[in-house]
C-alpha cells in the first residue's frame, strides 16, 4: 500500500515539474546554445504561444 502511494506521489510530482518546464530548462542548460540558436528557439516559442492563444480565442 505504501509503495502504491509513493508511485502515485512521484507521478504527480513529475507531472507538476514537467508542466512548470523545469525539465526543459535543465536540458537547455546542459549544453551550450549559440546565440543564433537561442534567438531562433525563442522566436519559435513565441509563434507557438501566439498560435495557441489565437486558437483558444477562436473557441471562446
């Protein structure tokens, strides 16, 4: 019973960390990212956020 509760707690914690973006930040910090790649990635992320926002506003 205790083992099952621990597994459930670990799943919940992992999901919260993943939603927070911690894994992604750690992965990015692991290796050097050239400034041009950094700018390109930021631009892609901004476009993605914009597409999501317009899609959400379309269904409201």
